[in-house]
C-alpha cells in the first residue's frame, strides 16, 4: 500500500465527506453554528498535494484557493495517518481565533464524521442514522475511487482500460454520484446533466451498506437484481476493480 495514496484518500475522500456531513447530519448544523465569519482550513502533508476546506455557519466546501487561514501541518503521510488514528498530533499554524475554530468546530466535526463512518450497532438500529451513515460511506468511497484511480499503481492500471465518459453510481431513486473519466483520469463531478455512458445502480441504501461493509457480495447482489449494471460495461467493470482497491485503503 502506498503511504502517499493513503494520505490522499484521507485528505480528499474522508475529509472530503465533510461537505456532505454538513448537509446530512443534524448534529453538524449545531456545530457549524459556532462559526462566525467563514474560515478556510488548509491541510498540508509532506509529499502530498495540499487541500483546503472553507467552513461557514451552514456549510463546508472544498476550495482551490485557501487564502489566509489556519493550517494543519504533517511531517509525513505516516504522521497524518497516525494523527487520524489518534496516535499523534498535527502541527497547527494559526492564531487564537484559529485555535478556537480547531477545538470547537473542526475537531467535533471530525469526531462526528467518524461516528457516522464507523457506527456502532446501537447507532445502526436507528433507521435515519443508518441511512445517513451509508450515504456518507458511499460519498467517501466514490471520492476515494478518484484518488486511487489516479494515484495508486493498481488503480492506474484499471483506469488505463477505462474509456472517456461518465458513470453514475445510484442508490435507489434519491442518490446519484457521477464519475467522469477523461484520458484515463477519474474525478467526481457535480454536473449531473445528460445521460451517463454507464450506470451502477444499487436497489437501496441497505444494499450499498451491505456491499461496502463486506456483509454481502456484489456478485450475489447482481445475480438477485439488487445491483444493476447498464451502458458501457468496461466503465462499470473497471470501477468495481478500483473499488476493491479502495476498500483496502479505507480499512488501513
């Protein structure tokens, strides 16, 4: 496993779910109300491209231009992974206002995100929580597909066999995430206009949760109709191969 790819999965996919968490989780709204003026946090990991997120009273968005704001520095991908696992601390570069933001907003949001991504059995007994947890897990998985397809050696091999086009990953009738492939590079896009070149459709969120958690096999779900594939199948097939690799990174 490539440490720099793992760091990018954590920075771009796991933390990348914070915008969705702000939309989905009612507890996130309470935390974000502590934000006064908008503030941008930049995460810098050595040998990994930086990523920045802008926090406001009602939302979180990823931004390309960090501007001036607090930063979290990590000496290496290993340092970053250890921090996320609770075994190390980041190096904050900020003033008093930034420290207040880190302790009262960013850290509680990350703890809430972990609760949704690693739910207890008691949490999952609540149907609303379970649905939100599965939705966030799907967001993380698709963002991670883009990272692994572009940066991991095995992922790049699969992406090399993917033609240009779009793939929609759907869960029921309410959730749709679009992957765009251009010159064997993969990204998640917001533009959902027009039909995709291929579709991977889960019957419902329960099926998504069972497959991503390893409680059920994708093949069995295809056989009994809980997963449907349509369109240009090489797009779907190679995405599934990358998704298998994603699972290894997310479990690391």
